[in-house]
C-alpha cells in the first residue's frame, strides 16, 4: 500500500468502522503523537492508539471520520477530515449528553516502513465542547451597545 492508502485505510478501519484490533497493522509500535494537551490522552505507542480508539467508540458508538482533503508527499500525508458522532457514553470530562457533534480535524502523518510512525493533530475541541453543551459559544451579537 502507498502512504496515502495506509492513512485512508486506517481512518476507515480503525476510526470509522471501529476495528481496533487491527491497530498494529497501521501504527508503529513506537508511534508518537503531538496533539493538544486539552484533548483526550493518546497514551503511548500503538497501544495508546488502541486505548484512545476504544474510549472514543464507547463515548461515540457511531464515531465516523470523513476525509475531506488528503495530500501525500514523500513520507508525509496531510488529512483534513470531519468527525461526526453521537455522545452516548462517558468521556473523561463529561457524562453522556445524547448530542450529535460534527467537528473538524487536521492531521499530518509521518510514515515509516509502511506504518504511521508520528502524527501531529489539531482537532476543533472548542466546537466539540460547544456542541456538547459544556461551553457557551461566544456572543455572536453584532449590534453596538
């Protein structure tokens, strides 16, 4: 598989279909992530990816990723995607709300030896918290006081 195919397949199999047991096929054992410290913990290595995927599937049983754009060059793949799901299970910071979410994510993947070795992830956590009702959106008023 090409690097693009590896990332596309991992997004589909692990994240959208929830086949977490297949994580080692796509993620290097010493996988490293660079993500916001305010998001969920990725743990360490491929095992950490499995733990995060399991937690997300429990919280959002219908969790789904749609790739909107993908650019591949050399050992890097950049993906802009939309994440959707219904919050039916517990998150570390909130009980189930039953609310549906749709948020953006942009990730840069570095591949090595046919596996995802590193990822830089930027997920719209602000919109997630607003959609879950855990944070008030900023005042959208445009009228002068």
